[in-house]
């Protein structure tokens, strides 16, 4: 992991596609090896001379490392889809009609508020209505696995919806004149906005927010409940690194390769603007495909790894408290 983090940083500083591609491959190989290596942890042996003052037993080490496959697959798969919110969705919004009140323009990043709105609305909705309704219908609370599946569904759907928006945008004309030039598109490029409201970009943002409710607090809860007390900080640290650094080590090269400066690939008109243009839907489809693969692998791994089932006496913590912590900390 330190190797590919360093390579990824060097590739970003040097703007080198080759180094970024190497980092991408190293991240994939490393993550796959960690998942396979910790499905079974019988290969981990006690030290020849155990340290009685270490305070960490061999069984605790095995229990903590058994969580690695699920933590990696959930965080990488979900957050690669989620990371479109930080780059591709705002870039798409920047080439839609951002005007309000005449010539004043919003910034494409403004649409990130859709994620926040979804969380503000969604948390009480899920807690007070959806979860109780499911519990009444099925006779038990929704399982952790079902929440992960639903969260992945929303994040993958967000990327698919962004593709649909892009196909519709391709059928629209451009806003003419200087008033139609996007102020948040890449500098130095005269890129005209499509005649399609930027408010449509809120849809994938909100879908991502609903997915975030179902995945992020639940994976924090999983790490807290199932980790041995002495290794809780290690497991949570891995959880955070997987969520941020590892997923972005994959997203960075993908975005650099598949997200063009100018999204108007569909027009030869001068109004389409200057600079390299390309089809951003390739990035959305790639994100969705990686999300599907990681979800399927998670469902398989959760059946065969060494992590105890949900019903086995975990350390208790009310999920709503974790969710409140995540919501206040992130938003």
C-alpha cells in the first residue's frame, strides 16, 4: 500500500499517465492479494517467543484481519461510484445551463448540495419510516448485507442516471453568444453550455446521498462491532484508508484517462468549444461496472470468510448514533 500511494502521488505531481497507470495496476493487485490472503488466516502463527505484555493475542489478530476482505470490497466498490460526485458530476453540470437571474452563473460544484439534501431528508426517512416498515414486514430489522446491497444500488444507479442525462444533453443545442460560455469549465477553453438545466445534475448527487446513508455508517458500525477491543483503532484506520486513499488511488487514474476537458464530443460545431473532447459516459459505465463487480465479490466473500455472522453477539452500538456521528463529521 505505501508503494502504490507513493507512485500515485508521483504520477499526480508529474501528470504522467504511465506512472498513474502503474499505480492503478499496483492498487488492483494489492487489494486483490489482501482480499484473497485474509479470507482464511490460519497461516498467521504465534511469535516464536510471545511477548506476555503485548496485550494482543493471536486470535485477536486473526479476528481483526478477517475483516480486511469485506472492508476493502465495500469501501472500494462503493466509493469508486461515489467519487464521481467529486469530479465527473460537477464537470457534467458545468456544461449544462448554469444561469440564474440573467447572466449570473452557478458553479457546477453547487450541485454537490444534492448529496447533503438527500442525507438530511433520507436519515429521518429511513430511521422513522423505511426501516420500521421493513421490520414489521419481515419480522426483523434490515441486515447489514441488505443495506450494503441497497447502498450499492443507489450509487451504481447514480452513475447510470448520469449517463442518461448525458445522452439527453447530447440532443440539446447550445446556449448561444458570450452568455452561453461556461464559467466553471476548464480555463482557457471557450465551452458553451448545453440548453439543459443544471438542476438535472442534482439527481445523481441525491441518489449518491441515499447510498451514502446505507453504506458509510453501516461499515463504521461493522468495524466497531466486529473488531477486537485492542485492535479497534487499527480496523477503523484501515476502514478510513480504504474509503478515501485506496478508492481514490483507483479513481484518480480512471478520471484522468476517461474524463475529458470538454464533454461536447457529440458536436462538430464551433460552439462546442476548443480543447480535447470525449465521452464522459465511459467513466460512468466503468464506475458502475466496478461497483457491480465489488458487490458480487463482497456477497461471495461474506459467505466464506472468517467473520462471524451478524447474529453472533457483537459489541453493541446503536447504528443511529454512528450515523449521526458520520453526518455531523462529514457534512
